[in-house]
């Protein structure tokens, strides 16, 4: 015996040993099958395994069923002869046999009609409630006392949880019964004959190499390699191995490619929010630009940005933020509509000056920067002016003037107050009207009303030192306000004003005498004949109470008002 023949014998012995526990060169489970039990291939364990009884059921109805004239009626079955795979349920949907296990099933129905010689009888096996897959029809048996017996069978491929039922029809002219006859009426049965598809243990045939890949004439097949990863006509499940492709191309022009809420389109990344609408767009600003634009679909409905993990969950941290100038906005009837953060503003009709009363296109937390577009056209941002629809509140409670290209204003919108809060980004002129008037309280003195109406009570108030001209600004008025200590004071009170320069203090130079009716509480009188610079000290005193009521306190409050200027 040669060395070659000995090696051949050894190889054959090893092959027999390897295949000792195999079928079709596939491993067989070590579990011992029962007598006459079939083996089946388990695609999960990759082994031949004992399959037990084939999935099958046979059911019947224990009583006769009444069928109306010319009415399609699904039969019900209240009893089971056997059921190996929970195919039937006697508690609900009793007319159905359901394929718990997918496969090819042999399905049969048996029916005997009560004796009647009129009309036709039909029995149909129906799948899914609307598809007829087996039908038998015949005329009623001739002659009285002769029953009509019908049987229909079919072989059908059922997916898991698909069901079949028996539907009957008769047109005898009245009600007719389906008899209950032991072991053959009405009876309904099915048994699994094999796996689904046209090849053993597989779905569909292997047709070898596919051609015509330029179109979708092979849309039923998934390609291991080629120009398509799967059919474009419907969603595909690619299993645990995933999609093996270098390029995912959109099937509909300008539609993009979506995956789990993320849409890729035209070099943009679109992220859906919880409401299933576009939430955030990540977009390169321009070809070759070293910046990234982040925006939402609608500028009036901001979407929050949160980190998926890590410590930064409540804010976005960047090295630099830029606000490029957006579209030029022209005031129209006192309003503008913002479309971005940074805008240039122009007057309506290129007028020399225009008021801005309202800003539209807002959302909570919106931020804006406003510049005038022309040195020759002034924009006045009005503080809470006019109608309630005007929504601007200026810091300092005064209008903001943008008179040159260097001027700008910044603001933020508060949805709770429905207002824009705007502040100037430059120093504002303090001319008249630019700031509210300031009231400076200087002295309060009391006097007790005398019994005798003719008695004058002298009481001097402290002097008010205003300062040199220009230090404080323009004094627009000196005011007296009278308060009643208790009710019931009547008559008049005389108050005199004195003013002079500092070396002559205390001044006795009278500049005004005012009679105030003390019966009017809070009476207010303005003196405008005095300004700082000529007389820097101002003094006032109550000189007389006429026709007063005894033992009543009267107070005179002395204060002055100024308006600041540059």
C-alpha cells in the first residue's frame, strides 16, 4: 500500500467521523427525537432539531348555525378536536384559524346544509378578512329531504399571525341552517406543510447574478455589492450586519437622506425636535469658510441645544460669536420686522427723521443690534409711546436717538412683559426732553394755626444751595406743596421766597409772595422767576396764616425741579 493510498484512507476516515452527527453536512442537535418525530432546521442555532408535532388544528361547532338568505356569513367554531400551536381561540374570534408559525398550510372546510331544493350554496376560505383563497359553489340537491354537503381545500402561504376563516352563502329564499353533524359539519382545519417561500427553508429563489442595475427592475432583492443597498420603494431592514455601502444617495431629487430623525441634505444636517418638525440646522456658512451656522427652521420658534452627555448641559460655549448684518429694514408706520440679530435701519421714504415704536418678528430671549444706515437720517427709538401695541421700553425711560453711523442700540425681548428692552450703545445727549425731571426735596416746616386770624406767625425754612450755573443744569421751577397736619384747617397761608448770593446769606431779598389756600390739601404752586447763577441761595418761609383754625398743624414742603443737560 502506497503512502498516497494510506493518506486517502485517513482522510476518508476523518470525513466519516466529522459527518457522523451531520445531515446535509450541517450539525444535528444532540437532543433525541421522539418516535416518528420530524427534524427541522433552526436558523438561529444553525442545527437540525426535533420539531415535535407539526403546527395543526381542527375545530368544529357543537350546534347548527342559521344562515340568512343571500348573506355572506362567517361561521363560528366553539370547540376544538386538537390544536398544537395555539392556532384557535374558543373565547374570541372563534371563526379564525391563525398561523402562529409562518409557513405553507393545507386548509380545509366541511359543511352540510339542511335539506332544501331551492337556490345555490357556496363555501369560501377567506384570508385576512377580505381575500378569497378557496371557493366551492353548487346548486341545492334536487328533491325533498336531500341535504347538500360541500368541502373546499387549498394550500396557502401564511405569514405569522395571518388568519383564515370560512364564509358561507345561500339563496334559498329564507333562513337555512348549517347542520351540526358529528365529525364533519361544520368542521374547519389546517396543518403546516413546510416553511414559507418557494425554496426549502428560504424566502424566494436564488437567481444568481442580477443584471440591469441601472434601474429598479430588481427591487425585491437586497444587494451585497452594487449601486443600491436595497429597494427604494419601501423601508428595508438590513439586520445585524448593517448597511455595507460607501455612499447613500437620495432616491428623490432634492429630498435628502433621513436616518433616525437626522436628515442629510445639500451639505446640511437637519435635526428633528420632539414635535417631529425641523428643529436645528447645522450648515457651513460658505464654501471653504471656517465657521458653522446654527439656526432653527423658523426664526420665531427657537429650539434649545443640550449636550447629550458631559458637564455642559445648559449653555453653548464658543470661542467667538459673530452677528453678520442681515437685511436692511425700513420703518413702516413706526414698525420694523426683524429677521436676524443685526440690522441696519432706515427711515420711511428716506425722511430726515423717523420714530420707531414697535419691533415685530420676536421670540422670548431674542437679541438685536440696530444701526442707522445713513448719517443724514435719524432714527428715534421711542420709549413706551402711544398705543398699547407699541412694545419698546428704553433703559432710562427716555427715547434713544441714533443720529450717526457710529450710534447703535442693543435689546432683548421679554415674553412675560411682551416688550423689547432697548439700551443705547453710545452716550445720549442730555438736552431737554432726554431725561425725566428730577425733584429735589430740601425742607419741611410746620406751623400751628393761631386763634387770632390776624396774627402772623414767622417761620423760616432752611436755605437751598443750588450751586454754580451749569453744575446742576436748568432749574425749571420751584414748587411749594401744602399738607394739613389734621383735618379742618381753613383760610389762607402766605409763603414768601427770598434769594441772594452766598455772601449775603441769610437773604432778605424777597423775590415772590404766594398765597396758598390751606383748605385744599396738596395745593401745588410753581415759581419760575429764579434760576441759578444770579442768586445761588434760595430761602422760603411761612409769613402768615389768615382766618385759620386754632391748634391745627400746617406743613409747607419746599423742593425744586431740574432738567439735566449736556
